C-alpha cells in the first residue's frame, strides 16, 4: 500500500446550503444524460484536452455525472480536483502544471496511480444562477502554461450550458425542493 501526501479539498462555510442546492436541483440524477455528455465532449475538443467531466460534489463523494474520455461514476471527494475548484469559488480555476503544485503532486490522479493528468481547468456549475453544485472541467496529460481567452470562454460557457441542462432535467422530472438525498451511483 502506498502513502501519498497531498491536500484534500476543503469545504466552504456554506457547504450545507450548497449541498441542499444539489438535492433541490436533482443534479446527481442527471447522470449520463446524452446532452450533458455532448457538452463535455465539445468542451474537451475545443480546449484540446484529454478528458472532460461534469462533477457534482455532495458529502464525501464526487459524482461524475457526464464525461468525455472519463468514466461516469462515484469517486472519493478527498482525491477530487473538482473539490478544490469548487472551494476556490472562482468562475474559472486553472492549474497549468498539476505535478508542480504541492496541493496535487501526490494525488493519485496526478502521480500515475489512477492517471497522469498534468493540466486542469474548471468552471463552476450554478443551476438557477445560484450556489454552485459542481464544476465542469477539462484535463490534459500535458502541462499547459497558458490557456487562451477563447478556451476560458469555452469552459465557462460549457459550465453555464450544463447548469441550464440540469435545470431542464430537474423541471422535466418535477424534482421539487426538499427531495431525498442523492442516490449512490
């Protein structure tokens, strides 16, 4: 068994309220939606990444509900790059070289245990324009010291499209505020 030292993502002071938004929007139940997968695929292609994913964070879990070249499913939040993006609270969160950032260098998604991602960029997903329920991210297996303004806009627009789609799915399924906790994937 290997022991790695890296920083798990923190949670914000409004985590309980943010998690309530996850439940209220039914975001986890939007899993593997064809339109959300297409949003991830387009973002990945336009930003020239290796993978793209739409992650919803709830409790100790990162739910990847849509993806391109990444498996949809439930993952531990403690290894989550998306958790760091969510906690930062910036509309765009970019790490040009994950392996040189002490928060991530020994993370199993960076050090080769699970993958060898080198670049990460993410934007907050805010259904109804409110609290973020997760992030849409693009990863690459190469360090990228710069990201163009167009690529920044692509990622932020993809996150907005994903938020709109989550709202649409929620309305189509008549998910009402106060619904039960997200099911395990």
